[in-house]
């Protein structure tokens, strides 16, 4: 009931029903973190990503993480010991449809090695932070720079 109420009140940035479970990202803590200048990383499916894109297209970087192959995907699902065999079978049967959304993303990481994938993720975050439009402090800095001032 509370989840439905939060949907109705638009308290979620995104929400979805995935594999018979309801998921959602509360708006308040995310907006607070962004106002504090912090990055926010979501672990969501393509449905949630589409909703976030509608809410924050200018400040969203979408990264799709793929397994190296389907055997690895199934093994990882089993290793985390979070789902029953039936749920894993359902996830695997829908994995092709999930993966088909890869082209909607800005970046793709193939997670063959966790350390490498993490380094790639960090490189993307650093590169995105360096984009001119994200460095809101540059205008005053440039003005001071050309007027001969110092930091």
C-alpha cells in the first residue's frame, strides 16, 4: 500500500515491477545528494533507466553492463544465492529481451573481470565530470583567469 501511495505521490524517480518484485528509487535522497554535488549511481533495469531519462535527461549517463557470456550470467545469478532455481530460470529466459536494450545506453561495459569493469566505470565517471557543462565553476574561473587574477 505504501509503495502504491509513493507512486501516486510521485515520490519515486523511477519504479518498476521486475520478475514479480517491485522496485523504486525514492526521489528525496537522490535530489539531496545531487544538490550536494555528489554523483549517484543506480543499479536498475532498462525500464527504470527510461524513466530516469524522462526525468533528468540532461544530467543522466547511462551505462549498460553486460556479462561476458550467458553461462557467466547464470553462474553469477546462482553464486549470489539470492533467487530460487525458478526465479533464475525466469531471469535467464528473459535475459535476451533485457540485453536487447543495450543500444539505448551511452556506454557499454562487458564485465568479464570485476577489477577491469570497475576501472572502466571509474573512467566513465571521471570523463563525464570533466565535461564543460558539468563544471559549473568554470565561468567565474575563466573570467578571473583572463582578468589576470589568481585562484
